[in-house]
């Protein structure tokens, strides 16, 4: 088995009780079948404590019955894990052992990265100055069976390498990087939809000369008022809690929902006011090289985590939209914060905003599916994320 990790992965270390947040509250803890089997065998007082909170699930695992404020039953008053203390780190279930890591498996290859849903990981995303590289090593883990198409996997894996190049190129703007990524995913989608996998290599070769492509690309003239009034405001309302069936993972996210609604009400959902505010905020921020580098690192994360998953759902175009939407969402939240509280959205707050968004839409299967379904249904010619992207072109 080959294990692939980003170069910044080695910098992550959980700070446990010193963290200003906790990953052990706000959601159910799903326990894998292997851990559940072991927990049922634990004897003594701690074994009784385990059995009193385990709720069996149909997949052979279980979940822990949460305490008040949706806290894990093993999270103590110092925000430390009693299960870790009593049984040891190697006895944590997969969910707890992995967070904030994510793992994508592709047979003989396993990819592991960090999600910005953890503040400590988010600090790495926003402060990492070096060019991101992906390091491969051999591990003793068994090869996992799968039914993915090997040709599609290999061609998309190679196509992703090109995406990494223009996403991380510091000589082009973040707008240009994302514009290329959206167009790239759209063209690749055509190949995948028609089963013409051999053409993926042709598209990749075309985008290797991305600087020449940028010169040829011209953004269509779009009515700015229509972009904001008809599309952007609707999505912003959805992002902040009005999707039917959406769940709130962290109560702090509710604060941003309220702040967003108050802001939109204050401008009376006026298209020109929203566009003016967004562009003013972006123009000010995009002059900061460290800020832009942080956004590019975040974009790189979206490419690494989601792009290759297209071998499972055959939806490359959606991966481009997820990335652009993720960046635009945190930019909007930053702007609303400054408008609401009249102070600079500093490094700490930006990390906090990224962590709240990631928890809300990446760590809830329900929320993620609802969001993906919404943005995936937008017709190609009226792509909402592409219209949003026009707002950050300076």
C-alpha cells in the first residue's frame, strides 16, 4: 500500500486541552465495528461506563449517547478524553483517531490529509509558506478491494497533477487559478460523461500550457446586478441555514447565520451594495501576499481531497464548484464579520471561520449532500459558482 500525504502534514500535532475548540462536541461519534467489538469486551467500571452509552447501529458499529450541549460522554471538564486515558490512544475508534485527518482509499493507494475543521490544522493552511508537495511512502496496510475503473483513476490522477500546478502558481492570481480549475473540470467532465477517458490526457496536455490559455480566456459580459440579486443572495441565504433539512453542527455557526441575515437585511438585499462591499473587501485583502497564499493553500486542499473522488461518482464538474464555493463562502463570512463588529478579520478569526464552514458542510453527510445537490443542479450556462467567481476578478 502506498500512502500519500501533503508536505505540511508533518507539522500537525493535536494540542488537546490547550485548544480553544473541541472536536468531541457538536456531532455524534460513530464507532466502527472493530472498535465496538473491543469496547463490548472491556471489563470493570470503565467497561460498564462504555456499555451504558453505546447505541448499536445497523452497520455493526455503534454511536455514543451524547451528554448535554452535545458533548461526547468521555469528554471531561478539562476537554480531555477519558477513553484515551483509560484504554490508550491505540484503542480510539477510527473517527476519533483520524480527526481532523481524512483518508481516501483507491485500492493500492491511500491518501491522507488534514481538514480545516480543526483550528490547529487551519492555522497550518493559512500560514504555510512553502510550495505544497505530495509525499508518497510504502506502508504495511493491506490493499483494500474496490471496484473503481483503473483507467479512469490513472488518467484523473495524472490530470490532478496539472491542476495542482496552476492552483499553486504564485505568478497568477487566485481568480485565474480558480477560473482555470472550473474550466478544466468542465472539459474533463465531458470526457468522463461520454466514457472517452483517453481524451483526458489531451485535456491535460492542453492545460499544461495554462498561462497561454489564460491569455485566450475572456470573461463574458455579465449583468452584475443579476449575478448578485438573483443568484448570489439566494445561495448566501442557503449557506447560512435555510436549506431544508440542514443541521447546525456548531452553535457558533448560528451566530454567523444571524450576522449574515442582519447584514443582508441592512442592505435590503441590494445587489449593488453587496457587490460593492464584496469587491471592496476583496480588493483590500488581495493585496496581502500572505492572505492570498492562505487561500491558495485552501484551494489546494479542495483539489487534493475531492478531485480524485470523481472515480467514484463520475462528477468532475462538481469538484470544481465545491472548491470555488468553499473559498467564496469564507470570504463572504470574513466580510460580514468586519461589517458586523467593525474590526479587522485577523488571522485567528479567519482560521475560525474556515473551521466553522468545514464542520458545517464537510463533517455532516446530510449537509454536504444537500449542498452538492444544490450546486450540481445549476445548469452549465448559468453556473452560480462561476458567476460568484466574477466578483473576485480585479
